[in-house]
C-alpha cells in the first residue's frame, strides 16, 4: 500500500500536517527566546522611538518623563524585530508580485480607490492598533506569543477572544457581502 492509497487516518499518523510541525517549532523557538531574552512584543518600540526623538529635541523633558525612562533605549531586540518586519514586508512587496493583473478591490475596501488612499487607510489602521496596544499595556504578539508560551491564563483567554472575534467578523463580512 503506497501513501497515496493509504487511508487518510493512517497517512495522518505517519506525517503530521505541516501547520502542526511549524506550530511545534514556533513554540520551541518562542520558549527559547523567552528563556534567553525574556518576553517579547513590538508595541513598546513606538514609545521608545518617540523617546529617542524627544531625547534629541528636549533631553530635559525626556529625562523627566517616567514612562519614557521606563521604556528605555531604542536599540532593543524588539526594535530589531520591527525593523526586520518592515524590511521583510518591503522585500515581499517587491519580489512577491504576480505577473497577472491585480484583483479588483473588494467591497470591504470600496473607498480605497487609489494607492494613496489605501496607504493612508493602512497607516491610520496601524496607528490605531499601536494606540490600542499601548492603552492595553501590550500588543497581540506580546499577549498571544509570549503570554501563551508562558501558559498565562489571561493570554490564553485573550487569544481565544481575538480568534473568536476575527472569525465572527469574517462571518459578518461574508453575510454582509451576500457570499454566505
């Protein structure tokens, strides 16, 4: 019996799905990162960036601001992660383009009729996410990745709420568009 003719249950026990293997590897990588460095998240990079600017423009204000002092220096592993995300996104946008024409904008993005409008909306959305993350005292990567790796109950509840909310919104959008 070849693997192509083997029943699905037998094949699944012989070769776990790729997502499961990658999930386990990501879990080990996260645990190693926490053990070697500590919990990691990216939303703290932005106040560190503002702090670096303020330390140049008004050093006395920056030194007297307890929050900026607590956030520390700009050069941290989190900052390098954010820089890597920006570089990776840029490279993917340049080399990942399809040779066919771009798909039509979906109704969800109906007001984004130009590239400038789409970039402005993406920037505004990203800015609002950063503000929300700082108000909450952390971002989704910090809560879900670092928190769940440490088996924090609050992070597990947060992750469940994030995914449940995302699934719910996806279903609402499909129903709203009439693609049920």
